[in-house]
C-alpha cells in the first residue's frame, strides 16, 4: 500500500487538522505521535511514505528526531511543519535531510496541494 503518512505534532488539534487534509488528498494516516521519541518508534513500526514533523515538542524536539530518523532510515521522506518564527530551524532541517517544509499557520488549500505534490504514484 502506498501513500502512508505518519503525523508528528504535540498539539492534538493540529494532528487532527493535518490528518483531515491528508486523507482528503489520498493519504492513509498510519500513525500519530506527540513527540520525537514516539515518532521514531512509530516510524520503525509503520514505515510510512511521508512523515510530517513539528519542531517544537516535549521530550524530543523535531530537529533531534529528524537527525536520529535520517541516521537510521536515510530513505525517509520528512516534511517539517512548524511556526513562522522557526524559519532558521526549518532551513537547518533541510540540511539534515528533510525534503521540504511548510510554515504554520497554513491555509487548507495550500496544505492540500502540498500533500498532492508528494503522493506516490503506483504502477
């Protein structure tokens, strides 16, 4: 099965919003995590095609989670989603292997087209 997504954000309302948009654009959400530690465990278990990863989270932040994920799974496709005041960190995440980033707050239509861009075409 393709187009499997893992959503990582400490805010439940944000995970729900991302999930709703992802599912409307053809993604199957295979897991949700509230911090980096949980994300790493879920990634190993679910092996998603795409991960959305927030930066500011408790226990393990998104930057640390990204570095650890890319060290053990260099083929992971990670999109950072974080607040506008984190632009420098978002740019650093690209250097650590993230494939893209989107800034919060985002418009629904913008995130829909963003997710459509990363859909895995089968066949």
